[in-house]
């Protein structure tokens, strides 16, 4: 009788253990599934951060190169001549052509202006009484100007550096100028 | 006798089951410990990456600011020039304009030049092609106040707040 009771008890315990094992197994599967889901989210976040890091490194490289180029690059590569024409209402030459004030200056990085001693522009037209204009005024980009009816096709520009050889450029002034005849 | 034999079989099976359950539990605990270690490692990597990301973001901001300060003058691209009017000794032509290419990321609508001197009329220009250039004529006499003092330049953008520049016209033209 005792053995029979023990058997019945053991059998009942085995049934409970089976049930518990089943629930335990199911819980484990759920936990593993959830863990994998969470891990994938973390993995995606890490990949995204890695991509962001790569992109930032990719962006920083050219900025550093540009800074180095601005600080140490040759002036000839950093200088861009500019020109504008400001209408002078009512002012015409003897042939009735509208007159403008033409202004030419150099666009260059602020930090490199101190490297320039003087800039000479040659406006090579025979109608000019004075065709060589020089400026050592860095605050306006070494601007010079003239009053006239047209822009030069090509303006030789000589940049005298404080240290180093002169830099010579040719500026296609007429390509830069946009004439506006109805200015306010 | 049959029941006793069955009981022994059950007891033996129960022990094996206990042993295998114990081993499985140990394996699960081991796996959990390993996962905790891996997670800590991942957290450390994520923290390192976040710190590196922040460092690079700061570096980019600093480099961009350095680049801007190397390229752009504090005057915001405002330029000025003065020329003596031929045959009129004291009269000079003043020109003001804005190097808008320094502001290439924004669209300029108009530029207003306000002179801190009632003798000079304020000028507004909306013509981008002339660099929003302005022109006026004024006298320059030795020993007298020569130009319209400080000039406030207001650059109005289409898609950004206006920029106010306190511009020293006299200093800019070397007076």
C-alpha cells in the first residue's frame, strides 16, 4: 500500500514537473525571442552610430584640408577677382553711352589679406588717361574703380606679397559684370 | 515485487532527471552570465561610440567656425571705396556694396545703408547684380568731419533673420 501511495505521489509530481518544464521551456523561448529582438535593436543602433561616425569623419577630412589650404595654399589658388557696375543715372559720355562706376576687387580668405602688400590692376584701354590702378587697402579687398561705359575683356592683376614672389592673374572682367540699367 | 521494481525505476529516472535539470540550469545560468558580460561590453562600446560621436560633432563645429573665421571678415562682406571726383578737389564719390558670395547659403532680398549723419540720405538697394551697391557723393575737407560716421548696414534675407552690421565707413576707406 505504501509503495502504491509512493508511486501515485511520484506520478503526480512527475505530471506537475512536466507541466512546469513545459511552461519553463515556453518562458525560455519567449525570453530568447525578446532578447534577440532587443539585441537586433541595439545592433541597428550601433550600425546607425557607426554610419554617423563614418559620415562625420568623411565631412571633417575636407574641412581640415580646406583650412590647411587657406592657411598655407598659394595665393593664386585662393584669390578670386570680382567686379560690379553701379549705374550712374543721368551720366553719359560724349557719344551718349550710359556711364557706370566699375569696381574691381579681390575676394580672398580674410586671414590671407595680411599677406598682400599691394595689388595693381591694368585697365588696358587707350581711352584711359591712367590705366594702372593700385590699392593697398585690404579692408575692401584691394578695390579700385573707374567711371566708364564698358568693362574690360581681360584685366591683368599683379599681387605683390609681403613675403614671396608677385602673383599675376588675368581677370575676364566682362564675364563677371552684369549690367543693370534700372537700379534703385 | 513488481511495484518495488517500478519504484526503483522511477527513483532512478527521477535522479537522472534531477541531474539533467541541474546541468541544464547551470548551462542556462552560464549562458545568462555570458549574455550579461556581452551586454556590458556592448553598452561600453555604445558609450564609447556616443562619446566619439559627440567629440567629432564638437570637432566639426569648431572646424567649421575656424574655417568661417579664416574666410570671412567680421564686416559680413560689406565693402566700401572712395574716389576723388576729378576737378572737384573736395568732392569724393563713396561706394558701398556687399560681397554677397560670402553669404551664399542665404538669399539676400535687399541691403539698407543707414548713415549716422543727417547730411547723408539713407540708401536701400535691391539689385543683387551690383552687389546691392550704393553710391553717394560727399566732400572731404582736411580737418573736418569727412564722412557719415558709423553706418548701419541691414541685410534682409528671404529665408533668414536680417543681419545688422555696424560698419565704420571712414575706417574702411582709409579716412
